[in-house]
C-alpha cells in the first residue's frame, strides 16, 4: 500500500501519503521542480503496521514535485468605525504552492 508521513511546512503540519496532491503555503520554485521536506515528524508503514515517531524529528525526507504556483480566492476585509465616517474595504489573495508527493 505504501507509507504515510507527517511533514511540517509553512507553520502547519500535513498528513501525506504517496500520490497526494494538495496546497501548502508558498514555497520557492517553479512548476516541475522537485523539492524535499527534510526531517518528517512521523512515518507509518501501512504494509508492516510499523510506526516511527520523531522526538521531535526523524531522519529522512519526503520528496515532492511542484505542480503550480497560484493565489487563492479573494478575501474581503472591511473596517468600520461608527460615528466618525470611517470605512475601509480591502482584499487579500493568499499565495499557495500546489504539490504532489512522490516518495516517502
């Protein structure tokens, strides 16, 4: 079946397995570049039911490929103060990197 790992990137932790495609906080690189996440927090082999927990990290790496760089949906931000005629409207689009896990 494969392996499962917990990696940390962008201040968040992700549970990943081989073949997963998901979005993470923006990473440097172009589409098609190979990247690796060093020192996973946990690995679990589904075939052998063998688990390894880092204290806090394990030796090894998780290899991935960058599929695309992009921006998320626009979030509207409205600031308003009553009685002083103050209102301000802005927006934000969070940059992301879409990756595919190749090997754990």
